C-alpha cells in the first residue's frame, strides 16, 4: 500500500478528525481558563489575602527594593529572584482546567449510563398482552381457516 493511500485512509478515519477537533477545542479552552484565572480568580484571591500574585517573588541573593515589580526585580544586578506568583497562577490554571475536563467527562458518562439504562428497560419490557376479545377472535379465525382447508 502506498504511503499516500495510507495517509488518505488515516485522515478519512473518524479518530483523526476527533483528535484534531479535541486539540483545537482544548487550546481554546486553555486560553479562556487562563484569562479567567489571571483576570478574575487571582485578583480576588489577592484581595482576600492582600497579595498580588503576579508580582510575588522571593529574593534568594542580592538586594531588591521593597515593592519592585517582578520584571524589574529580575533586572537588578546580582539579584537572584524566585518568582513563585507566576507558578501559583499556572498551577491554579491547571487545576481549574482539570476540574472542567472532569465535569465534561462526568456529564458524558452520566448521559451514556442513562442511555444504556433506557435501552435495557426497553429490552426488558414485557410484550403487551392483547385484549381477550382479540385473542378469541384470532382463535375463531384460525379454527375457521382449518375447517375450510379440511373441507
């Protein structure tokens, strides 16, 4: 089989398209969640703790003026600065993204479970019993047909 033909079959399969859609939606979701965390969650958390996480850092070596933004603190000659605020923000982004994915998977699993239970209920449902009159009429019809054949 030629390489082009194999590639064509791969692209035509549903799994390749599903993967592409998942990657695109995933990157869009990451951007949305990053914005949500950076612009809403971190400022609210900082308000509660009176901390600006974006500029939170620890000076490991050297002297840095109090209240200097992280970008400026990193430029101070001889200073070694550990910016833990950005790490906190990224960790929070990851946790929120994981929670959103969990909720999506949980919802999908609940829908699948409900569909399976509905299908089992339909399969297990007893066949409806026809009314007594219909049963008697069917028996009479069968007897007349048998009598007609024997005559």
